[in-house]
């Protein structure tokens, strides 16, 4: 069962829990604010097709391979 959630669901992680540091953003894609809540098979298919069709227009090109300082 895929039950992954991120900070939009459970909030910020305390700084003392962090073990590493991000190096870079390798790809950034514009999605709806609540898209992660839509987990049904039809929703996932729709998300996949959206990424396929709008790859060039919704990719945030200014963030691709951006090094985190």
C-alpha cells in the first residue's frame, strides 16, 4: 500500500531530526495544491497523462538541476 505523505500533510520536521542536506532540485513540475490527496487509479492515470501532455509547459525550468546552497 502506498501511503507516502509529506509536510503538506503532517507539518514541518524539527531541525534536530534532519540528518543530511539536499544537494539539488533535479526536476520541478507545477501541480495542483491538493493533487497528492488524489490517490485512486483514475486520479493517478490522469496525473500521469497531465505530466506527459504538459511536460514542457508545466515544468519549472528555472528550478531544474538547481543547486541548493
